C-alpha cells in the first residue's frame, strides 16, 4: 500500500516539568495541502512546530516525514523539511546572495546546482533585484521573504512556517500570503499563526490547538460552514411579534437585537427565508433586509477554545 502522506504526527506529547505543553496531537498532511495551525498564544503551536522539525524531541509519540521516522532517521527526515521559525535565522551582515548561497550549502544542495538554486529561489520570492543588498538594510517584509527563501531553496517536500506574517504591514502580509499559496501548490505547507483571517485566506485545512490539545481538525470549508450556521438577520419597518415568526415552518428561535433587527435561527436542512419574505409581504411588515447572519471567526475561535473550560466548570 502506497503512503501519500508527507507529514504524519501520531500522539505527539511534550512535557515540561510534568505539565503537558502538547498532549496527544495527531494529524497527517498530503502534497499540495496548506495546513493552518491556529491557537492563542501559549497554546502549544511553537512547541508542536519544533517537534515536527526535529528541533525538539517529543516526550511521547512520533513524527514521520514522507514515511521517514524523525527519531530513527533524523538527517534523512530533516533534509525533506524547510523551516522558518518565528525568529528569522538571518545573518544580517551578509548580502541576499551570500546568505542564500550559505543556506543552499547547509541544505546540501550540490555544488554545481547552488547558483541555479539561488537564482530560482530569488525569482520565486521576489528577491531578484535585492541580490547585492545587505539583509540588514532590507525592509521587514523583504527580510521575511529571505527567511522563506532559505526554507525552500533545497526544494523540500514540507515547508513549515512559524508566524510568517507577524509584524508585517498590510501590503507585506498580502505578498507573503500570495507566496505561501504558491509554495503550497506543489509542496505541503504548515503555517502556525494566531491571526484568524490568515487561515481562511491561505489554508485549505485547519487545526485549532488550545492548552496543548487539538479542539478542531478539518477542512477550511467545515470551519466556514460553522461560521454561517443556521441564522438569518432581518430588518423590518413594522416588525411582528416573535411568536408570529415562530409560526413559520423551520423557525426555531427569534431574538430581538438592540439595533431593532431580529435574529432568526432555523432547523437543519430548512431554508425559511422565502416563507419569511412571503409572510412579510402579506402582513405588511416592511421587510428591507434579510441576510445570512455569519458568526465571526473570532466567535468560532472562542467557542472552540473555551468549550473545554466551560465543561470543566460545569
């Protein structure tokens, strides 16, 4: 049986002084997938990244990169990974060309291919016109591009980026996200972040970690579906009583908001919008807005990361 997984993490656990910083985290990743690893600060994201890259040994569990066990064959496994930690490993006194040449050597690119690898990587990362510039004189955004360039210069199967857009301005963030999507088209990419919109924009799969445990693991479409939910936001000039709306088939709950709008919840597999419009016209309710009421990403995140606390309190 052929195994197509580029990353397999099985029951990853890391103890610090008897406390579980990461607890039984398991997931797999295939080529062409971009995984967003999301969680509040201190949730265990960076610890997990360090275990995936072989920079930190797990207290329990295993990591396989393209079927190669990280603990048993660390050199072979690490050779297939490109890694950009949150603190960029840049030698700022070097030029872009000098630094990427060293990075290529460290990643064991053959001597005859180093120059070509540097040129291709600079082109991909938008650094071709920065070749002779000292890294310390580059903007924050371009320094981040250099950091990503060193992670992909050896054409790894798996690219792991820890907080890749932290501290960047909006234009730099847009450019780095576009670069991540491009890299992810032909490799497997894992990005660790606590920036919620970033996951929706860049990733096709998402995991949310809280207090060292996975609280969500699924496709980005599943997370988006959780946002949409079964709610409508309605505005009317002559709003009826909540009881009148509750008589409409499928409507299960009506909430009157401080703005004067009404939030209507409805049952699964039911779409009462058309019936509400018909009733509004028939009864002269003066309907002027009816739209899906999306739960914000922040609300979904809060629901997922604090449900354990609520269960514990109960």
